[in-house]
C-alpha cells in the first residue's frame, strides 16, 4: 500500500508534521510512505526512516493552474492508495484529486470537499497543529512526543563539528531572532538587553535576507561574542550545526521548531496568542508568552517588547534543570 502526505509549506509546520508521519508509519509498517512537499521544507524530511520517498516541487512548479495540473497528473504514476493533506489549501486537494489517489483525506476548507473522498470538519481554531494533523487519522490530541523525528547522519554531524572548530566556536548558544513575519522578529533593543554582560558565545542563524540585520545585531552588541551564519548555509547544514548547540533562543520560527523537536534545550518567544496553536513540541522547550498582558490582544510586537532579561534568565535556569 502507498500512503502519501501533502506537507505544510512552512518549515515550522513541516516540523510539526513529523510525529504524524511517524505515527502513520508505525500503523502501516509495510506501506510505502511518500511525502509531497515544497523543496524548501524537504530537508526537514531527509534521512527519515519513516519516509520512503520525498517528491518535492519548487514554487515555480506549482505556480498557476497549468503547472499545478501538470504536476498533479504526474503523481498518477505513484498509484497512491491514501493521500492526506496537512494544508487547508484548495491547491493541495486539486493535486490530490488529479493524482487519482483512491482515498483523499483532508479538512473541508476553501470549498474543496468535492475533491476529497473524506472531508473532515475543521477542528476548533485554538487546536494545536499537531493535534489537528493527528485528528485526520482519529488519534487523540494529547499524545506525548518522545521519539526522534529529525535524523542526521555521521557525515553531517562531523561536517558540523569541523565547521564550528574552523570558526573557533564551542559551547555556543544558537539564536533564531528572525521570522517570516516582522512582528514575530526579536526587537534589536531587546536582544541587546537580553545579552548584556554575557560572556557566552552566540551564533545567529537565518536566511540570506537576514544577513544585514544579523550584522546590525553584532555591531550593536560590542563586547559580546556573536557569529552569524545567515545566508551561508543550506537548511540541512543549519540543522546539523543547531544540533550541537548548548541551547537556543528562538523567535516564533521554523528553526525554533527544529531545535526543540531535536531536544536541543530551547526558549521560544511568542506573542499574539500564537503559542496555543503553533508552539514547538519537545521535552526541553520553554515558552515565554506575554500575550495575556493585552486584552484584547493587539497582535503585534508589544508582546516581545514586554519580555525582560529576568524572564529570559529564569527560562534558561529552568531549561538547565530539565537538561540535567
């Protein structure tokens, strides 16, 4: 039997899909598990023993109706028996329908129910992403996630060790200050407050577009040891380096989800009441969320500005207790 999963399009949501994929494989150990995803999230799934095949598309591949139809038809050769979509988009259900998968399961959003063989009513808005995914296979929402979900091989880890050694970095703290949404990005003035007088080594991770902002952070924190890898690495290489961090300070971002699910001790900074639905999973994660200070929530960066150095230090101490 062939079971396919249409992956979420964001790195964080793709990371949150890993327990769902693990569960599907454990329930169908003899089946072939196929992940259909955008190419920028594919590294999250690499080397995963629960996944037999990854079919990735670029943005261009699925841009416009004609390309979407072409690639949906191209999946017919896979002869998929069950196809789950973890996104609520109409496009994903169209691709599934065009693939001629025998069973097409997803939520009945965006008027796509006719394209699905099993259209499930959307859960409550405050449902966490992992619970939302598990609901598609009738699993309870309070599952404890204790498995390994991101798999690095020896070559990747050895590369990471050599890279850190070459840059004279050891016992470092990873920082993920950036997010796809500006209002979730760490305010630079707060970073300066949180890191003031620190003697530790910090490493900033981000994309090419974050490179200039990372340099500003370094320049504004003279006397603090900060190195930036923004724009220099593939996602997979970033994951390998992050796996070696002592702990991580994370904005509401994909990298924060990755560090947490790998059980790198992680402090995640949230606002706008998003932690209820999108907080990272992992046994060594602590959430700092100041959303309750505004009622109603203003949905902006004021939550992050309210986080003090004392809040951060308290969270780090709790992490150290968990780690020990």
